[in-house]
C-alpha cells in the first residue's frame, strides 16, 4: 500500500519543484509561448481573411467569366447570322448573274442561229438561182438549136408581152 499512499516528504518536495518549474516557466517561457500563440492566431486569422477574399475574388471572376461567355455566345450568334445573310445574298447574286448570263447566252445563240439561217437561206436562193439559170440555159440551148423554133418562141414572147 505504500505505492498508493504518498509520503508527506515527497509531496513537499514535489510542490517545491513544481513551484520552481512554474516560476522558471513564467519567467522565461510563458511570454514567448503566449507571443507565439498570439502570432499564430493572427497568422491563421490573416490566412482565413485572405482565403475569404480570394474566394470572393474567384466568385467575382467566375461571374465575370460567365458574363464574358454569354457575351461571346451572343457575338458568335450575331456573326453567324451575318455570315448566313451574306451567304444568302451571295447565292442570290450568283443565281441572278447565272440567269442573266444564261439569258445572254440564249439570246446570242438565237442571234447566231438566225444569222446562220439567213445565210443558209441566202445561199440556197443563190444556188437555186444558179441552178435555174443553168437549167434555163440548157433548155434554151436545146430548144433554140434550130431557127424555126427560135422564131416561134420569140413570137410567143411578143404575144405574152402584148397581153400583159
């Protein structure tokens, strides 16, 4: 039981040693420990404030980023709309130019066909006239080969002239 019950001499020396340790700690260690704790508390408080400020700043940047994204999408939509309008305008102009060019080509083809037709008709008339003259010449040579028939023909022509 001696272990469970403390000796009064031991208690006395424990109290004296505890008092000396407490005095030394108070004299030399208490202020630095309290100063270190105070500095640590201030640094933690500063870090928390900085973190809160950074969080608010990130939220502000996020809001600004969202605004920028919305603005970029709006501008993209405007640019796409303008590009679509320009595309449609260019297509319409190209169709119109193609139609005009087609009409011009058709008209030129018609004029060329008409000119070639006139030239062909003129050539055919010329050939028919030449053939008619050649045939008439041959017929006249054959019929007028003897003099009796020549007189008969001349008299027939004179009679025809008098009748008209």
